[in-house]
């Protein structure tokens, strides 16, 4: 068996060539000095001091050298790797100082500054308008009354003088609640609260009834199957159409401002007699003649707002009120329609789409 190769020259191993080691050290030091951030320095550390770095691979070659050559090669590689490690530590310390100084500037807080506030939310214009209408009625001495959304058919129709063959009882207008013989509907108007209030409180009575109603209408620019109404009912001795007209004018003034008045046109409703449609002076042209007809009212100077009339005697009798002693008037209008008049909303679908940008234009009212 032959002895160890005493004449083996480590220079013959390319990775251990002093010139190559010096070249690797120079490249590592240059990369370390060029690193401008801790993230870049991390990549340099992996490339020049990691397990697959040139100096680490050269260090592995030392084990294959004869004993006489290991010491010199190990010293040369060790010094190079130590220089790289020392340079990495020094550069990391510098970059950490620079990072801390930058954070002090970029993340400095002015504790005397007024804090920024999140944008305020906005309430939907429909409940805001309903509350304003209710406030006007309360200001006139009326009370607010409420009733259930799922209503007995008797309160929704029979007590209000709707005949059994009235078109409103048919499925195309009314949501009936299963089972079909339950006698329950989703109320088609807030008028059932009139009957409930008369039965519970008797006369005299002055109540305003805001609430949600349901009809089988298709959703379009002027209709929606779920909408809100404001109903008014007054029952007392000596009430006339003049009291009704004055109440409507006061409500229109409180909601739309000065110069908005109402007029009454003959109409028919089962629960009032005589009955009328109430129109408002156009809030755009104010009824003034113009060369070009107003697009809002079509040049008529008036816009339909709702229905009204003197309470039918049959309604009073159904609720136990003596029509020979008491008279009453009632009116009702859509809240969404009032919003459209008051704020110039052209499409009712904008009221139900939930776009926060739509609500934001109405501001905040308390």
C-alpha cells in the first residue's frame, strides 16, 4: 500500500487557488458595500456567506487535501470567510442605524395636530322625510300611531268599506299570506291603523301614521313593491273639507317650504266621501307660465301628491263611531314620492339601491 502523496499541490484545486479566493473575497466585499437595505444585505449574505457560496464550497475542498497542505489552505479560506463575516456585521449595523433614522422621520407623529376623522355616515332620505312629515303633524298637535305590517284582511279592506269584489282584493294588487284562508295580507296602505286607532282610542282623534306598505307592483322609475306612506286621520265634531285643506297646506309648507300650496280634485276612494286627489304647485316652475313647458309638471303647474277626503260614514260605523255626531277627514301620500319632489330625484330605484354616494348628497339631519 502506497503512502500519502507528500507532493500534492493544493493550487491544482481551482477553488483553493489563492487568486480565486482573493477574487471571491473581493466580490463579496463589493456586494456587501453596495447593499442599500437590510433586504438586499440578506440576499448578499446568502450569496457570499451561505452554504452554496464560493468560499463555503472552497472550504469543503480542504478535507481532500494531504495533511501538509490543509493548514495553509485552511488559513487562507478561513481568513477570507472571517473578513466576509466581519464586513456583513459592520454593514448590517450601518443599515440598521440608517433604517432607524429613516423611521424617526417617516413615522414621526405630531401629537399637537388635530386627528383625522372618518367620514360621517348619512341617513337614508326616506326615513328622514318621514320623520320631518311626522314632526310637522306633531307640531299641529297630532299624535303618531303605528300598526303591524302583516294585517288582518278585515282591517285592511272590510273596515275601510272595500267591497268583497273590489279589485284591490285580487292577487295582482295584494300580497296574501299563506295559507290562503288565514285572512292575512301584507298591508297595502297604512289606512288599517285608522280603524285600529278608532277602535282603541275612540273620538275625538288626531293621528298621523307613517309606515311601510306592500303592493305587487313592478319595480320601475316611479313604482316599487315596498314603499312608505304617511297617513293622517282626524275625527272630531264639526270637521269639514276646509280643515282638511288647511292641514294639507301646512304639511306641504313644512315639507317643501314657502310658496308650495295644494289643490283638491274630485276623485273616488272607498273609505272617504267626498274624496279628492291633492296636487301640489310644481316645485320647479311654481306654476308660472313659461315659453318652454316645465318638464316636471308638463306645463300644468301642478303635481299629484296623494289622496284625501272626508271619512266615509261606513268606516265610522264599523269602528263604533257615531257619524251623526262626529265627522272626520283622512289623507295619505307616498314618502318616496315626497322625497322625489323635495330633492329632485328622478328615479325611484335610486332610493333602494343602497349606493352610499346617493345618501351622502343629503347630508346629516338631526
